[in-house]
C-alpha cells in the first residue's frame, strides 16, 4: 500500500512538472500573447502618421486585419502633430505616432508628450543604436537620405547644370527655382537647419539658410511637397528626402527626375514610431509599436510607394532604394544626432528670427 501510494505521488509530481514545463514552453513560444489579449480587450487604436498616406493606410489596415483591433488614422505633418498633442494637455486624441522625421519627435519628447515606459521586444532587431532614442521615447523603422531632386529637362531648357553641393544652391542662376518645405510645419527643413549649422557652425549656418531663402520660390507644408512637383517642372530643384524622388520616378513615371546626394555632406532622417503619453489605448499602442518594428509592417512601405532603407535586420530592403544607391553610409560621418536632438527647436527659432518671421511663403493656412 505504501509502495503504491509512493508511486502515485511520484507520478503526480512528474505530471505537475510536465505541466509546468508545457506552460513555460507555451509562454516562451508566444511572448506577445498577453499583450495581444490586453490590446484586443481595449479594441481600438488611433494613429497619427507623418509618412506618406498610402503607406500609413496600408500599415494601419494590416494591423487591424492581423489583430482585429479597430484602427483609425490621420495623416499630419511632423510639425503639426506635437502642436496638436500639446494643445490637448495630457489627453491626446491619438495613441501612437508613426513615421516622418525624428527631429520633431525629439522636440515632443522634451516637452513630455511621449511615453517611454515600454521597451519593445522587436527593438532587438534594430541594426544601429542611432536608430532609437537613447531614452526610449521613439524607435526607428526606416531611414532616408536628404538631398536634391531636379527636373533635368527644365535645367537643360534653362541651360543650367544640376547643383552638386549645398553651396551650389546659393548661385544666382537658381533664384526662384528651388522648393523647400516649411520650417513651421515639416520635419525636413529642421534637418536641413541642423545639418547646415553642424557643417558650417551656428552663425555661418544661419547665414547660409538666410541666403538660401533668396532662391526659394515656395515653402510647402509637407516635407514631400517639393518632390511631388519636380516631375511636372513646376519645381525645378526640390530639397527633400531622395526616396520621395524614387517614388516620382518609379511609381509616377517621371524619368526626367534626377537625384543628387550633396557632395559636401548630407544627413538622414530616421522615421520613428512612438507612443503618446496619457493615450487612451496604451496596450494597443504597445502592440502597434511591436508591429511597426516587424517585417509585417515595414515591408509594406515599398509596396505602397515608400522606398526608404529599413533599419531592422529581419526585413528585406526595397530593391528600388538599392538600385538608386541611396545607402545610409553616404551620411556625413560628422553629423551628431544627439546634438541635433538637443538643438532642433532653438535652431529653427534662430532661422525664423533671421528671416524676420518669414513672409507670405510661410503661411500655413
């Protein structure tokens, strides 16, 4: 009897251990299960996106399809988002911010608008430390080179060569031919300001941007605005991210668009994802951050006209970005991302002060 009882107890212990091992294995096999369940219980997610609308729509629709969470989205420029969230005073109307350029994210983080309480598991796939905020307020999903997009037909008609350097843009023959986006609404010119100030020094950089303003015909609301008008010839020289030029060549058939990486140095954007502090759906926001750092999301970019280099090691790079040679290694090795993050807001203020607040070209209405 005692022997039988001992055998039964041993069997029960073995089964218990097997059960525990099975549970542990199940948890290890699906570490996202608890987060997915919590996100689905919230049932809703609101996304503000500053990437191109086609990519934003595809990313959000796929997230909804994958997880059954109702996902709404709105496309806003990177300058508009922090202004809107700040006005909402701790009760943000969106849960996450997706895409655009990282400089406005840095400004938003400094103002306490972003949440860094969650460290995404998928951040382990980032290929470089510069592709995430050192304090965990945002994580990168792509990177894109800053440069010039030119209409080669128009330059030939005008008897002009394409600019090859930032200093070339100051030539008098380019007066009225250049488009740049608005310092007040877009992230792209913030990067331009940071780059010029780092390349030339503060006062010389501000003077450069003041001189450049004399040749700028139009300041667009969105950073991609110049690129969308180069192929038609309305804009002859557009300053912006060169992957937007690829979109015009590949998707819209503008073979007269040429891409120029400035020979005197350039910088890159990092397109992040971040969670708004105090958001209504924190678990859904965390799940979206994991999703944004996965091939399920980032590989949708090239399928929807966005050809940035991807910054996670388990995603396939878009063939178009490779074909056009827009390698992130072309970034000026002296560019200081940490300094740019700290200085962006003041740099933009200094530029606008030098321009006396800007004229009618800077109106946002």
